[in-house]
C-alpha cells in the first residue's frame, strides 16, 4: 500500500504569513460595513465599490471583510461562474 501526500487546495499552495496577507488586503481595499449609497444611474452602478482580487483571496473572505455574503457577491458579479475560482487581478463588485 502506497501512502500519498494530501493535495492542498490551490489557495493553500501559496500560503503567506497572516500579517503579510492583512497588510496586502489593507493596501487594496478598506472594509465596508453597512454603507448605503444614495442615488444611482440608469445602469445602477453609481456608488458601486470594487475589490481587486489578490493572491490568496477567497470570495468568502472578501464577503466577510465587507459585511456581506458570498451569495450577495455572486448576484452582483454574474461574470463569476464558479465562486470557488477567483483570480488575482479580477475585480469583484462589492455594492
């Protein structure tokens, strides 16, 4: 019987220290908690906020940092076909 090494999820293959991850996140986006944006445009994008995905981000973590849910982010981002697959550089609409 051959013992195999566990296969890690893609996000864990390139793990970085927590302090470094928090510093990277702070440099890209400030958390949004309970903000409501008045007004709007015909397209509904006035006041929209975005987060640019960095290495190690997950949709769940982005949602948690911004006081929302993965389901709400998926509704705002129809371009995300698989919520388990987001990539660095991708823009995620937060509101």
